[in-house]
C-alpha cells in the first residue's frame, strides 16, 4: 500500500489518503498550502512518525511555492517552515524532515526560490522512496524475532499507512511472511480513542490477506494470560537516547502486561525516530489532544456535559520492558544507550 501519500505534479500538491474516514470510505485530501499541511497533520488526515516526516518534506516545498512571489522570501520561508515543524510536538520525524530540508537549503546555496524548489522537490521524493526502503529493511531484520505460528499483538497502527509504505511494526509482520514464516497472525488492539488499530491496522492486514483479529484494549491481559499472544511489536513516535519508546497512549500498559506474562515486547522504528538529544521518555513532550475524541464517537456524545477529559495521545515505555528495537540496521538490544550510540556511529552519524 503506497497510494496513501503521493505527489501530483499536475496539481502541484501532496495528495493524502484521508485516514479519518477509513475503513468505510477512501477519500483523498489535497494539500496545496502550508495551512492544508498543518491541518492534515493536526487532525490526523496523515499520522505515524515516518509518514509525518515524509509529509513535512513535501510541506517544505509547498511552503516555498507559497512564498515564491515575496521579496523577503527567505525570511517568510523560515517562518513557514517553523509553523510546519511545530504542528505536532511528539513525533520527532516532523522536525527531522524540516531540518533535513533546511540543511539541504544551506548546503546547496540556492540563491533563487525557483532553484530551491527544484532541489527540494527532488529531495522530498528521495525521502519518500528512502522511507519505503528503510521499512523493508526493518521487515528483514524484524523477521528474525518472529517464529512460525506466532500471534503478534500490535497497538495503534504502525503499518504502511503510518509510513511511506510497508510499515514498521507491520513491516516486521510483513517481513516475517515474506521470509516464509508460516501461520503468522495478528491481534490488533483497537487503540482508543482514535481507534487506529481497529480501523487502520485491520484494514491493511485484511487487504494483504494476513489473518488479523481486533481486540478491545482492555482485553490484553486476558489474551496474554490465556497464551494467545506470542510477541508484541509496536511502532514509536520517538525513541529517546536511553531506549525509552514513546508511542500511542496505552503502549506502556501493554508493555507492563507483556512483562508480567513473559511475552517479548519489541519496538520497530527507523533511526530517524531515535532522538539522541532526548535523554529519556519522560522528557519527551506529550501531545494533549482535543477532548472531543473521547467525549464523542463520531457525532454521538457519550459523556456528560462539562466532565473533564484526559486525552494524552502518547505515553513513554521504559527501556527495561523492551526486548529489542528493530531498525533498518538491525535489532538493537539492551543496554540501549550503548547499542543506539554504536548504530549511529556505524552509520557515520
């Protein structure tokens, strides 16, 4: 599945499959302005750290197009890039994508906005393609931790829809299937309140013909106690320097249950999601989203008026609960501070 993020040369726009309406509707959302990009990010038309990074890269080109008629285009462009980078606080790939484009601007020494736009569009397409290749490598390495007959539990959606294609956590599942592992199945936690597991993970795996069942979030303990879960594999929106993984709210609870039931818990993420400037998960900014996602299901209100709501979108899972972090360069193992540092050094980063 790679049709969910595509650039239209004809419309000079980024076209996104609107994930708010899946699985019952497949509508496109067309981004032609920075305002469109920010709206798509904040309302979760597009979501998932790698997909956010790809969207940010194309968003930089759209920002350049917007300021192309300005006499002070450099100053105006800087301001728009910061707007994009600040659109969502937790997913580190958002700022990573913007900073990569800014670094290219500086190194290219482009003197005209037209020259910069040409350079940036090519780079955005490179980032797009790279992410798919990285996810497939994550799948290759991740396949080594999956055995024949495994039932893998996931939380949130870390599949093709959360990336440029193929996926991170679901990339591990797809990688195992592609490697010839037999009888692999998935339990997709529904992932309240936005239901990414029920709506998106189940949608992807059904399309791929990989057996999937949806479970209520609060069924995790029972399923593990009954021996129905062999591995847990989740994605991440940010991995701290010490290996703490920040992922969709509820991931920490799943990790606690996995530890109690001796179920190996893995995180799948590209190196770009590892933030070496963030010492631990508790230091990561956690997005507090609109209460409407909790108080309503669709247009139907389900809580009394004026009752406060906690709607933190993410939680940090301490590294002690993580068996391994599956990346494009291999499966990083504890102690993560050392294995993360080594992985970046070997890549010359």
